C-alpha cells in the first residue's frame, strides 16, 4: 500500500496539512480550508518556493497525511 488516498475516496480534514499529488505531477504540502464565500467548498493552499498558491480540488488527485517528525536523540 502506497499511502496515497484518492480525493474521490476521501478529503483531508479542514485545517489539515498534507502531502498532495497535483495534476502536473508535482508533490507538495497543502493545507485544506473551508471557502466560506463560496458554498463552503473546499479550498487548498499549496506551500511552494514561490509562497502559498491556491489549488483547486480538480488539480489534486491524491493526498497522504504528513509523516511523524523525526525524534531528536
């Protein structure tokens, strides 16, 4: 099992940051928010080198939860 979840199967929770697979084969972290101005439709912000970019649900095909951070020893 790869850990990738199809957006057709299930969406991330609101305010959850996750790893996403975007249509142009870019893997990046995104955060899901609720768009209160537009029928509470989901809205996603991608964290990129250029800053935050809005991603539509149609552009994200799969996602997975962030892994646990490494332990400091």
